[in-house]
């Protein structure tokens, strides 16, 4: 068993594509003039006939992918999450989500959330999960580290439905080794706990693990769930968390409206009402280094720990 | 291999089929009391010449991998599209009477594979040419020589995505695989195209590197010849700009923006069918 790889989750994209080709999946990949950042070019270098760039034209890219899927290929498309789905939501709806109950187009959007950093608010996608979860056939996945992201790319490449995978720009600490097996729709309990559950995705998973350490210092036992799949959400894991810990905190690099927190809250009110606190990004951003921005938006272990105390205080 | 094309159908026969399609269109829109007759009637000759004389297809095997693809990008022209598919034999003409009604496979805008021959969903304009590029690139990867024909409206060309796709077709060298057809009827939803948003389809496609073939879109022989020319092997992609009349064949619909998306009354239906039969 190797050590977990610390790398940006976007670096896992070409690795996952190469794995899919090795596994015999008829993959094609398309970029829209950001392949140096999405890392799609690395796949193109290895498989030039399977890779296209369409220039700065996200709408066209989505349509082309739909055509590929209709002709039996497994197309992946990549850009920044601010443009994909931001620039082409209607194309994702009309050309991908609706035909035949969903054409098998795989969207891998990099630079999700505020940790895109210095490019500022226009580049910081905090709406993408909300948009993509409304497209009925889509699975929506926000991996937490390189290994999970790679396995998520491989996993969606082997389904017959459309999928959205959000990756990030900054290098993040590795969590999983190559022994890990990602499953769409399955949360991972990274730390057991009995007083409260921190449910996070993406970059916030590492933050939640640190928050659990802080809480442990005050004898609060915090469970940590990595809820990489926002849709379909792992209802059983949420219900168990509510039953067994009685208080929930969600944490995401996204608006609290329409993201992970909303999905978790729905499961709670439908099944197991429990106090819940939402940590996310509910204002537009600014430039800065990615770790400075996590502080600026209070996406920190201290903030999550406080949210946990608040949720615990509301228990009956 | 399944039959690609039956023997060429004569222009006189094509004209008879066109009459049937026009009658289907007004009947369908009347029965549904909704739908888009104007831009359906303008496209009839394009569709009939294409489906009977040029599109390589097998109605008994609509998923035949080597078939030519037809993409209705101006997705509101479903009365025309469904009639052509039914009259060509993809499905029963009896289905046409359920157009736009609860539970029908023939929705107001096309839903991919809901009925045999429907290649793509539509209704949000500007998306067909991009879809055809993907299909054409896949065909090239798979060493299949099918073509993708895309029917667009001139109002639709307001959508920016059309031009993202128009620049990509020559860039990807898809001249022999993607053929665009513009139904240049000069009217869009809110009125005459020249007042809503003036476009110059021929000049614009030429500017994007296409060879443009202009024709009278209601002269069946001319449309048939334009399609023959568009299919000649060449690197440069071809766009047929067919000059048409919105509502063609029904006097009170012709060149009338009011019938872009409006159904005829019972009396108007009787008049329309008589005029279509007389070959106005």
C-alpha cells in the first residue's frame, strides 16, 4: 500500500482518462482552450485521435459531446466550473440531460470553488453544484483528494449516464491510498464520532478532519463523513449520522443554497430531523492565495468547530 | 447492407409528397390547436428532397450505424419533421393526429428517440450544428462515411452557438460530413427578421469558410440539385441557403409573422387544405 498522493484533484483527470482507455472504454475528451489548466492536454498528448480542443466555445463543446455520445462514444468535456456549467447550462439541459433520458456525457469541471485563488470572483464557481443537481439524470461528485478524483473519473466513465465531477486547482493533502475503492453515491466515514457529524466534500474534507481534532481536544467526539457524491446522496449515511450523533454540520466550497448542505438537510427533514449548521460561501469573493481565501471565507477548522458546538447546543 | 437510397424519386413525385406533407402540417397544428405552421411549411421542399432522394437511411433499421443523420436544429418545425418521418415510413402516419397531446411521442419539440428517426432533442435554438459535429467526428473515428444534415432557421442564426459551431466545421475538416441547410424565410417569432435582428446567412457562412449554395427553397428541382451539389466530395463544408416563404402554400399564412406559432381555425383549415391541394 502506497502513501496517499498529495496533489491537485484536477491532476487526476488525465490519469483517470488514461485508465479508462486501458480498461477498454471508448473515451474521447474535449477541452475549450483551458487544457493546460484542466490537465486535459496530458491525455491529448497520449491519445491525440481521442482528444479535441474547440477553442473558447463551451456551448459548442457540450453539443459536440452530445453528438459523440449519441454515436456511441464516451465523451468527457473539461473547463473551469465557472464556465462549465456557467456558460452552457442550457446546452447541458437540452442537448445532454433531456435526450433519451440523458446522453452519456461526462463533465469534469476544474477550478471549482473559491480556492481557484487569485483570479478573483468571476473565476470562483460557487453555483455549479446547485445548477448540476437540477439536471435530472446527472450524478454530481466533488472528490476530496487525488486518488478519489481519479477513481471518480474512472467510475463515471463506466456508467451509461451523464455525470458532473468537480475538481480543484490547489494541491491538497492526500487522504486515500490506492487500496481505496470509490463508489458513486457512497460516503466514507473518515473518523468515527458520537457527538456530532461533520459532513464535507472537496477541499473542506481536510478542513473537517482538522476541526475534529480541535473538538477532540475539548472531549467532543466528531464523526467526519466525506460526502463526495452530492447526487445521489448517501441517505443511509446521513440518517445514521443523525441517529447516532444527533447533530450535523455541513461544509462545502459552494453556496449553502443548493449544494451539499441543502441535500443533507432534505434527507434530515424527510427522515431524521436533527439540528444542522451550514458552512459555505454565501458572498462573492476577491483575489488572494487559495489558503488565504479559505480564511477570508471562514472555511476553517475553527469555524467548523464552532458550527459543531452550535449544532450540539441545539440538541434536545 | 441495407438499402441506402431507393432509386431517385422524380421531381413530380416529390411535389406530390410535398403536398401530402403540407396537408399533414396544417391538420396537425389544427388538431393540436397549437404549434408552428409557418416555419414548417417553408421547409417542406428541403425536407422532402432530402429524405426521399439524398438521406441514406433504412426506415426498418433507424439505428443503422452508417445511416446519414438529419438534425432538426429549428426544433419548433416538428409538424414538418414528424410528417416527413411518417410519410417516409419511419412510423405510422396515424401517430400524427396525436401531435402535442398528452402521452404522445410527438412532443411540441422533438425528443430524441421518442419515435423512430428522431435523431436529436430540440426546442432551444442553436444547438443542432454542434451536435452534428460530434456525430461526424465520431463517424470519422469509426471509419464510417455517413453525413450529418442540419436544418437551421434564419432567426435561429441569432444564437451565438451557431457560429461557434460554424467556425469549428471547417477547422475540423468536416466538409464531407456536415451539411448545413438554412431555411431563409425571413420571419422569426416576433416579426420580420430584418427588423428583429438582421442576419446575412450566405455572407456569414462564407465568412466562416463555407461554400454557400443558394437556391429557391420551393423549386423542388432546384432544391434537389442543391443537395446533389452539397454532397459532392470537397474539403470545404457546404451550406445550402434556401430562400423560402414562411407559411408557403397557404395564402393567409404566407409571409405572415402571425402564423409563426398559431393554429388555424376550422374554417381556415378547410381553406388551407383546398389551397394546398390546388398547389398555390
